[in-house]
C-alpha cells in the first residue's frame, strides 16, 4: 500500500512544472496574497518562488526540508525514484534532494528571518540568519544536477517553460484574490494583480487566455438548485491553435473531469458547432457536501454525489447560452 500511495500521489518532482506546482500550493496554503515567480532557462537553472504568507518559524525550517527524507534516500537509484514518484507531504524534501535549494523565511510576528541551504542529499542543513520580509522564498537551482537519468527526460527550455506557465495560469485562474507575477529569463510573462470585481476578473482572464478569447466568448452566469455556473465559453469564431483552452474550477479547485468535459462537448455539438473544440473558463460552485474533490490525491478529479444532475445543469446552461449566439438566431 505504501508504494501504491506513492504512485497514486503522482509525480511530485517530474519536471520544473511539477516543482512549481508544489511551491505555489505551499504558498497558497500559507495564506499568501502575493506570489512572485522567477524562472531561468525553463526552470532547470532556477526556480524562485517568493510569497508574503505566514512564513516558517526558525525551528521548523530544517524540518520542512528533511521530513522523512533521510531514511529513504539511500543511493542514486532511490534518488531517481524520488524524482520520478515524489512523496506526498514531502515535496520540499524531494525537491531538495535533487537540486540546490535555499529556503528563506520570516514567520509572522518574528523579528528575524532565517535560511537553510541544501545541496542534493544534505542531511543536516544549517540554519542561518537572513534578511527577508514576512513570508517565504524557496529558491531551487540546478534541478536534477545529481540525477542524470531524470535530467535526460527534460525537454527544451521552451517546452519546460510552457508546462510551468500552464501550472501558474491554472492556479491564477482558481485564485483571483492572489497576485501572481511570473518572470522568465528576466522578462515579465504574467503580471496579475488581485481581482476583486467582475471587471478585474475579466481582465485577469484576458491576461491569461488572451483578449481575443474574452471578445469572442459568451458570458455565463446561472444559478439553479444550489448550483452556480459562471465564466466564459468561447464562440466557434474563436480558434486557438496552441494548447487547449479549457479551464474548469469546482469550488475554487481547478479540475479535469470526464463528466464536465462531456457536458460541455455535448452542448457545443448540439448547438451545431460541429467539430469545434470547446474553449472555456468556467467556475462551478456548489455545496461542498455534495462533491468529493479528493478522489485522486493530485486532486484533478472530483466525484459529484449527483453526477447526472450536475451534467444536466452544465449542459442546459451552456446549450441555452450558446444557442442564443447561433448565426441563424434560432434560440433553443
Ligand atoms: P506539505 O505541504 O505536504 O506539508 P511540503 O514538503 O510541501 O509538504 O512542505 C513542508 C512544510 O513546509 C509545510 O507543511 C509547511 O509547514 C512548510 N512550508 C513549505 N512552504 C511554505 C511556505 N511557502 N510558507 C509557509 N510554510 C511553508
Ligand atoms: Mg506542499
């Protein structure tokens, strides 16, 4: 079961994008309202995440890095395995074992910041005084410098960065209240201020998905039987050549779900947007008691207590909104 858990937990340290995901989730867990991400060479050379969250107290700093890790990592094979599978609750330990990592933090209410530094499987990181405002900075350099087999699986700088950027976008779309700034090789890629109003939310979506998506989409906002669906669905005139533009957020968590994908596809097809690939940024809000977001440990999937009801709600809401946009003006 232990191994099964590890496999089910997903690949924590597969590539720079998976590292960023863990670091951003930690920052959000710590209550950060602003997150700055600096990346060099697709993240292989440098990944730095700075937040203004609660921080880590001095005595917890070494624990954050070494938890469970020491007893497991025995030889290079084990390192490769950690890099491939990762361990839930040990993201920082896993990342620190395959990189040069500096963790700097100033805890809420503390009068001093502290720092630990590790290089690969360093068992006894020393804690030193540092300068840092309240919050935490995790700096990861030279990812996989000591795991050549893993490093070989990395793609080009551009590909690695696009995976990483996608992770940031997904989180930024699920947390409008948090500011995100992403820089690659010194250039600003995303600069997202907190969005509290509808207009600010729309601006964030335009920044992330491109202004053309907002211009060529239908705005959705529908509430029925304790379910609320809001967001944007792209019209068939909006074509996007690159990756899929499909974001679906359930109660603040970005997910990929078969039932959801099916409902959207069916609405598209039935409105006769034949062969069109749906594009959407949608938010579903419902009573947390009727949805289980922890079906899969990586939390991409959900299980609705009444899947049919959710499917019908999604389908009918989207069908009606899209049908009104049909060129022939024929409503449903
Ligand atoms: P997990 O998040 O599953 O507990 P991690 O290895 O990701 O495991 O992080 C270890 C611990 O380090 C966290 O539980 C948290 O206490 C602390 N930590 C990590 N990153 C941050 C951060 N950005 N701000 C505050 N605490 C953090
Ligand atoms: Mg974590």
